[in-house]
């Protein structure tokens, strides 16, 4: 009986010790002062810790902050896109003028740039102007055609360069009456306060000038 009593006390004491250890492990810092150590259950799985999620108030606040940030960012990126369209359009026209001059000198023939539609913004054509009349005629070589500019981009020329720009074999720009052709092409994008001027000298070279100007 004494041996049995000792065995029972030993079994009960071991069970109590095991229970206490489990409680201390679950309580972690609250009971031991040290982080709890993850232990596996009888099936070898690690119990998951409780994770606190966002409250409804926190979720609403975060959503409102995102909406405010988006409302501030959208106009900025819209203006950035418009400026990019203006700069790329300006570069396209400037490159076209340089190409026309280059081909006129290289081939020893007159090359002309002329609007495809009513204005330069509708696109333009570079062609070999055999009869030097400033317009593409049947049988004349069309060297390259350029597409219309993005919506909202305005490109206009003053009187001397509103309808054509003609390069002679010496690289100069010439009017139909034989006088030198100098003028200014102005580009702007609606919704911006920037404009570019492509200033054509009598030598046929182009200079770019940036201005602060509200586009009509």
C-alpha cells in the first residue's frame, strides 16, 4: 500500500507539473518575464498566435487617407502627361525640319514640309519638291509622312511658315518667290502654361525657345 501511495503521489505530482508548464508557456511574458517558445502539439503542429486585425475605425481612416492622396496625385500626373505630349510633339517637328534640310543637302534637290490637313497639328509630309511649288504633286517622291499630334496640342506657324517650309540644295529655306524663308512655329498644349517656339533662320537652321504661356 505504501508503494502504491508513493506511485499515485508521483503520478499526480507529474500531472500538476505538466499542467503548470503548459500554463506558463501560454502566458509567456506575463508569467515568466521571457518570450514564450512555440511548442508543437501531439500531432506535431505549431499552435498559431492570436493576431489582432484592423478595427472598423482604422479601416475607414486608412481609406480616407488614400482617397485624399489620390485626389492630389491625379491632377499632378495629368499635367505631367500633357507636358510630355508637348515636348514629344516639339521634338518631332524639330527632327522633321533637320531631316528635310539634311536630305536636301545630301540629294542636291529641294525638299519641302507641308501640313497634311488644315494645320500642322493634323500631321505633315516631307516630299521631294521637284517643281518647287510647296505642295506634293503626282509623281513627286514622298519621303516620309508624320501622324497628327495628340489631342490638345496646337502647332501653328506665322505667315512665312504656315503652309510649307521648303529647303533648297544649299540647306537654306526659300519662299516660292525666291526670297529667304524665316519664321516661327509655335507649339502649346491645352491645360498647360508652357509653349515652345521653333525659330527658323534664313540659313535653314532651327532654334528652340521655351516660354511661359497659357495655351488657348
